[in-house]
C-alpha cells in the first residue's frame, strides 16, 4: 500500500480527506477548512486523480453552503468546474447530477418585507447584501458550468438544465430581478411551461409597462433561435394562467404585434413580415434589442441576410459579444 501511495504521489483515498475536512467545517473552522479544500484538491489534480478531486470539491462546496458560507461554497463549486475542464471531463447526466447537488445547496432566503424602524432597515440592508452575494456566487458557478458544457459535449448553447437552474435562481433570489437575464437563460432551457409561469409571476409585481415588454422579449428570443413552437406555447400558457387566475393580460400595440408576428411566421409571408415591422416600429423601438432580434428572425425564417457582408460580420460579432456578456 505504501509503495502504491508513493507511486501515485503519496495521496490517500479521497474519502480520508473528505472526512477530515468535514470535521473542520462542523467545528466552524470555515476559513481553515476552505484553504485545505483548495490545497488538497489541487494535489489530486496535479496527480491527475480528477475524480477524487471532484469528490473533495463537491463535498466541500455542499458542506460550506449548508453552513451558510456562501462565498466559500461558491468558490469551491467554481473550482469543481475548473477541475472538470482540466480533466477534460465530458458532459454527461452523471456530471449534471453532481452540479445540480451543488446548485441545490445554495441557500434560498426570503428578504424581509414590511419594515418600519431603523433596526428593521438595517436588517433589510444586510439581507439585500446577502442576497446579492448568493446570486453572484451561484451565477459565477453556473455560468462556468454552462461554458464547460458547451466545450465538452452539450448542445450549441450549453446544457438546457444548467440554463434553467440559473434562470430560476436569478429570478427567485435577486433583490432586483433583471428579467432580460432570466429570459436569456430560460429560452436556452427546455421548460417553456416554467418560463411562462415565471412571466406571469413577474407580471404581478413589475412596474407598469414592463409586463408587455417582458412577454414580447421572451417570444422574440425564442423566435430568434427559430423556435416557433415554444414561442407559441409560452404565449398560450400565459393566457391560460391569466384566465385561470383572473388576471389582466397586458393590452398594447406591442402585444398585438407579437400576436400578428406569430401568425405571419407560420407561412411564407416575407412582405407581410416587413409591413408588420414598419407598422409597429414605434412599439418595437421601446426596447433597442428588439430590432436586432427581428433581424435574426428574418434570417432564420426567410433567409434575409444583412444589407452588406460587413454589416453581417459585425452583427455576428455583436451577437457573440452578447452571449459572452450573459455568461461573464
């Protein structure tokens, strides 16, 4: 046994270190344990014992998160993804399960409401700061995991399940929800029903004039990927929720445009598509991104290219930059 350990870099089985490090965390020695998780896992990676390094990092991430040490847990979760990359680990359901376990360990805490005195406001300030830390930590982890999944075998946009996890966490935990980021990740998932439910929830608490923008943005994002099926499904599902909950569906020129657009894309009707854009241009201009999305839709459904090769090149560059920003 000692000869084998010498040959493999004098490293014991990972479980021995996992048990030792668990004891340190349970004794509330969070900082000390964190440094040991990082240094010990690095030794296993240097010895090309990637599976054991992953076991150590996953155990540490989950344990630190369960003890409320979000910054430490998120750091170990990101190091887990780094180890996947260094080990050239392919995307698989098994690896997705490991990532999901760490994701599920991130805390979900309701920010206090109905505060009145100065002490309450101090509590609110602390709660908002903690919420931002949780969202930033979980986002860093999942964005790194999505990039890994793109490189190592998932589909073009990365793992749909990882996108859905990120969308759900951003929406449920952010002090101020960026619904555009939420939509970006939901449309790269495969659960339009959940996305529709999220949009209905958002409609109940957003500022006036944001509800129709959120719905239109969701539909246009799906269509820019050529996904007419889920675009229709989301709009139908929102209508169903609104009727069953006796809510008010937003009525605006923008929503009317979206309804007509979905009908137009069912057929070969490029002239009608152009007439719609021209007629509803003031509504489309409410969000600067809508025109770019519509250009992508024209290309997907009707083969319409940019006016010049140079414009097309820059359009592709800006699109790539948008993807990078969302995952950075």
